[in-house]
C-alpha cells in the first residue's frame, strides 16, 4: 500500500480501489458505496519525500480565508506559464531539497512497486507547482509483495475469491487533467481550515529509473492499462508492508539518494493514488502528514504526527501480531543481505595478495624416498694441491657432486694421521686449485683456469676458511686469470695474465697483506706474456713467464713482495713455464723444467742465489724409461723434492738438500686408475700425496697417500671423514595429473623416476645403462607421460634421453633416432624442458657443435613416436639459450636469454604449430642493464614469465606478464630484501606459485611467492622443518593439484646434504 494513502472524509464517496487491490477497512468503517472516480494528481518530484533533518523555519502564514469563502473556480489558472502565481494568490512555499517538512514520512524501500511507470499524458507544466501530499509520485521500490490488511485482504490476486472487484480506474487524459473549475475546490484543497497543513513544493532531484512496461514489474504482473496488480497472500506481512509504524517507514535517505542517477522526463513520472476508506477512528485529513512542530523523540518518520501507532490501526488489522514480527525480521534479513553483498564485493575487489593464501606447510626428509638401486653413489671429487706448515696439512680440490658442488678442503692437524672436512663459509666457485700458508695465514685460490670463475679463501688456522667478498676482488678484472700464489714476508702475491685487445694475455700480478684486500700491478713492460709460476723467500719473489719472443720460460723478479717487477736476462728455451716448476731453499731458488727430459734421459736443475743470475746446478737421473719427466717440485723444511711419474699407476719421489744431488725418497705404486696432483712433506718428514681415481662409470673418488720418513706409502682411509662422501641425487621436475605425482631427476648417476598417489610414499624406478644419466623435466599430455633429459653416450659425448608412460607406473625408453639423433661431429645434444598442449608435445634443449658453439634445439611430436626438429628458428637461433616452454591457447611459447654480460636480454619465441617460430621483442625491465628469462607458464588469459636481471650491479628476480601472446610485456620485481632466485613456476586456477630461495648466497632459506595476476606477488619465507637454517636451502620443483601444493628441494651445508619434500595448501578467498 502506498505510504501516503490516508483516510478520506466520511461524508464523501470512497475512491474506487485500483485494480488488484482491496480497500482496507475496519469493523467501525461505514459500508462502502458505489465508488466514484476522482482525478489523479501527479507530483513530478517524489524524492522530496526522502529528505531528513530538522524542520525549517516557516514563513508567516497569510491570513486565512473564511471557511465559507472559497476561491472561484475561474481564479484557478491552468493557462499561466510555469512558476507564475495569479494575482492575489499567495506564492508557494519552497521547501529545501534536503529537508522534509515535519511529519512527512520517507518512502519505504520495503514496499513493492505497483508496476511499471506510464508516461504521463499531460506532464506537470511547472516543477514548482503547489501540490498536496497525497499526490506525491512514489520512488520505485525494491521488489517484494505488499500485504493488504483488512477484511478484504484475502482477495489478493494470488488468493482467488468470488468477491467482486471494483472497476478499474480510468487513465484517460480527461480524468487526470480535470481542472478545478470542473469539480470545484473540495475541502482537501483549501488552505484555510485549521486541521490542514501547508502545501509544499517538490524540488528537482534525481529519480530512480523505474522499470519500463516492456520489462514488466519485478514480478511480471503488470496489467494491460498500466496498473500493477498486487501480489501477496494477504496474511503474512512482507516487504510490501506499508505500516507507518514498521521499520519500512524509516527508509535510509543516503542509500536512496545514491541510486538516483538522472532526472526523468515528465512522461516517466509514475503515479500514486489514495486507496480505500479509512477505518473507524482514523483521521480523515491527509494533510496531517505534514503537520509541523518539533520532532518527536525516537526514530523520525511515521504516517501521523501523534507518536506511537494509533489504536485504530491495531484494531483494524486482523494480522497485527504477525505483522509486528515480520517487519523487523524483514529489515534484519535485508540488512544481512546488504552486509553480505558488501563483504562479497569488497573481498572480490581486494588486492590479489591477501585473497590468495599459501600455508607454511611442512617439510620432511626425502633421503629415503628418492633413491634408486645403483652400483655407485655418483660422486665426483678431485684433489688439486696440498700444503703444510708445521703439523697442519691442507689438501684442496673440488666436489662437483650433482647438484650441489662445493670447494673441497681437507685438514689434518697431526701431520696427516687423521683428517677432517674443513669449515667453509661464503659462496664462491666450487673448484680450489692452489693453496699456500705460513705464519698463521693461509690463502687458497680457485675457479675456472680460463677465467670463467674466480674464488679466493683465507684462513688463520687452515681449518676454518672464509671466501673473500666481491668488494675484495675489485682488483681482479674480467678476463684475468690467476695461475699461482706464494706466501711472502709481508703477505701474499699472485701472478697470472690479463686479456689484451689483440686476444692475447699480458702479464699481471697482485699483492695483499692479508689475502682479502688486493692491489694490482700490470707488467706490460716486461716483454713477456702471462706469468705461470711463482715462489717467494721473504719478500723476494721470483716468477716465470712465457717470453714475448722465442720459446721456453723467462724469469722475472720482485724485491718488494710483488709491488714492482723487472725482467731478468735469463731465458730457458727448453722449459715451459708451469706451476710447480719453482722451489726455494734457504739460500737459493731452484728452477726444474717439468715434463722435459734431455736426450740422455735426465732433467736439468737451475739455481740462483737471488733470482737474477741463473745457472745449471745439477741434474736428476735414474727416472723410469717411460717417465715423461718431473711432475712437480716440493719445497719442505729439509730441502726440496721432485715427483716423477714412473708408469701409469706409479710415481717416484726424489729428495735433495741443495739441488745438486738427488736420492729416491719413496715409491708410490699400486694406483690403478689414479692421478696424483698435490704433494707436500710435513715438518716431521711425512710425505703426503693426493689425487683421485675413477671408481665406476659414474664415480670419481679421492685418493690420499701417506709415506713416513722410513716406511712404505699407504692409502689414507677417507670413508671415516664425516661429511666428505655424498650421494649424487637430484629432483629436477615434478608434475601431477589425475591424482598421481611424478618426479624425475637422477640418483647415484642414473636417471630416476618416482611416482606417488598421495605424496607420502613414493615408488622409484631406475633406467640403468652405462655412464651418467639424468632426466630434466616431465609433463602429462594427450598420450600420457613424457620425461626427457640426457645421457652420456661416451667420454665427452651427450645424447637425448626420453621415456614415456601411459599410466605413470611402467615406463619405456624412446629411441633417440631420426631428428632426435646427435650429429656425428657434435659433442652434445640434450633435452632440458618439455611442455604438452592439445595438439602434442614440445621439447627444448641445446646442441653443441664440434667448435664448441652451443645453440637451441626444438622438437614437436603428436604421438610420442615421430619427433620433428624445428628448422625455422629466428636468426637460426644464434646465441640463444632456451630455458623453458609452455603451451598456450594459440600454440606454444619458449623463453630464455641471448647474449652475455651486460648485453644479455630475455628471449621470447612463439609458434602456432611447434615448428615455425617467431621472435618477439627482447625483454629488459626498466632500470636493468641485463636480463634473462628462466620460466614461463600460461595462466588464465595471459603469459607469465620469471627471470633475473642485473640492476646497478645487483641481481634481482622479476616477473613479466603479457596479454597479447608475448608481443608486449609488463614487469614487476618479486619482493626480496636480500638475494633471491626462482627455480620453478606452477599455475593453477587459483593463482601462481613460484619457489626458490631467499637470503645470502650460500646461506639462504627456502621461499615461495604467490600471485593472482602475475604482477603483484607475496613472498613466504619457509624456515621450519628443514626448509631453513644454516647453509643453503631451496625448493627446486613444484606442482599444484587442486589446493594441494607439493615441492621438492634440498637442505645443504658444507658437510651435509639432504633432500626435502614440502607439502602445503593454496586457498583463495574469491
């Protein structure tokens, strides 16, 4: 029922009810007579009814006319222009749009709209026209069936009744435009009676759009003439309850104003009618709605100005009990729906980070889960050099056991009787080549001899070693090669070469007081190439170099610990400069050509008291006829010694106190398959020799010999050295499909496959075969599972390794023939990444030719039988390294890097068929000097890639997002306060998960990043359950199945190495 329906005078005939409604009544109401039609009055600004606030001051009222003196009908001028008031008529009172007159009740949002609006045949000509409250146009309301009270409530449209319905109200223009002169001015239109309130004016405010007749009412029951029928059972109050004393009488002004977007045209004005006759006891003056006076306490609004609900209403309503409970319940339910909707909208529009949540999960050891039967452990360890001072002996080398290489330091504090693993801190290269010590200071150097990597370590006791920071290596430039080091009185000296513009190497030396801060000295004036060997006695330093002209060796000298140098006049054509060819005695320097013998089978020895003047002082004879000569010269407290290889599996050690006469010291025999590289003699005279040997086709084990002064040499047992031996095992790839997890990698040198249905227990499988194998990636596609990697087909030769399975339980090898076959003159062809799409499988790898140049290789297969190699790569693939693949809705995408150093750029290739590829613009984030891409995945409608870039000398990890198939990219840095790296990326419907590590290189914890858009990422530091702690921890592979996240990684310190199985859950609040 409209909120402003009010009683009519009892002496008037009742208004005909609109179609679909029954007039409410009461036991005291008079019998209804034949209704007569009354003209409807429309108000063009119904929104005035929703204003609130204190009452405005009222202007003085004009003198009232006598009750009996009525204005002539002729004075009611309809032909005046809008806004013009006839002469003698008081101007209308204008009400502020933000204030309702006291007592005016806002329209209830819980009332049902009576139907779609009709265009007004004769819209109001003046928006400021004076109107009375009963003619106010209603704002369209929220849907909901109204309740019809009274005895006739049962005659609603949904409750059939035989009771006759009143005739429909006429909608003719004549009815709505009847001038006052035609029917006279009735009591309701007079302003002189004391019981009437002043008329008010509806100011322009935006209106809510009402549904058009074509759309129908919310319940679809509009009648043919535009009048909406009423829905309801007449028994249960609902949103349509229009009782002024229910909550619906206090509509929220702010919320209604928010949904009034425009001013309607005059023809869009809906209509409001008064319906029915008043029950007994109800007021008969509708203008009581605008009665003035101070606002009553409590909530504003109400249909009358008298406060609590009149007893007449309670008497007239047959469902007053149920109506009293239903209205508050309706309000509560509606408010709950509004609040729930607001929360849903807020959470949907919330940032991606909080909406996606990754639990910390739990980690467990995978050492017993990811193993395969094998004859060896796949370790690869080498000893390169040895040195001793007093009773302390240090042996150095490398441990490149996959996948965690480390620099190798073995230490003995009792002249070689017992050994233990050194303590190393700081991350650097895994290879140590030379070591020297004395006077409480030790120095070791390492790295690639070709200059590809560099490492320096210092120690005070030979046991605890610390890598030199990058800042301390500023004196070493790109292209520098350190060949040898020596201990001086003032510190340390290092010699080597530096790259010249013509491609050659020029001589260079470095010196340091403590081994951690270095100074550089370029020696281009020496007329020599790079320096190869160095020794020192005090601060007098002697080095040998390749001469700029001629063959052999040239000796150079420094008298100040390596700060300044000059060339000597001595040049030895028969000796090539090599580390280990110089030695020092208390009173002279010695130079012994290595791997050089005279025609008589002897080796000449040269001596110099100061390093300037050199002469032959002796010779070494008695070597085995098969010996190539001297391998190394050893300086020790009792003199000097030389080591010469006698046969393939034996060595001879000769000793001298002056360099002139030599006697055999020991024979080192029974070393089948072993190579000795490091030698030293302790203060007590114990000879120690170290090297390595091939124990199996996948193992290289350490060899350490000890020979006392008067005894035979024997092998030192290293199996008891804690932390020295490690098993080669690696989990490279992980995928999930239909409840099954498959992990691939290597263990003990063999390719490994592990499957699980619940990630708690795993079944292992080894492919077997000779030499080293490994699987790099795995994927599930249209024909089942495919795993790919590489295998060693021979010494220095690598070929692709592919296996497939239809069910994930039984696997078979795919022959590497046809396009999968390696070219005869190429040394390496390996597969590093796989992807599966609707049409087939993509494979990516690398191909190294006979010249050592490596390029990309891409294959496509539909059935895992025939593999076709792509021959159409952008620019032939020159200089490009492909690191990852992904299937997209339009085909495939490959990412990687091209160039090196500061010229490295991210590479993106796309293909529709997997065979013909197009290059996108190379990627470089803003502010970065170089960048490369390592991972890519297709997520929703975009591509997401992960890479690393160098910014102001620091390495940073970034994400790149493309929505146009890789044509354009937007980049964002992954949150990381320290160094970080991402090792794998997975996508699911809920979001993206990237895993890796975060912290200092060599001392970092596992980390995971999540995102819902690829641009905004949240990092989770995983520090519990083996995922964090001393040393290096990281996650190398990850997959997501539903909300279950499974990752594989490692926890490693210098003397410990463990596999990690990590499980977590990924949830989204959207």
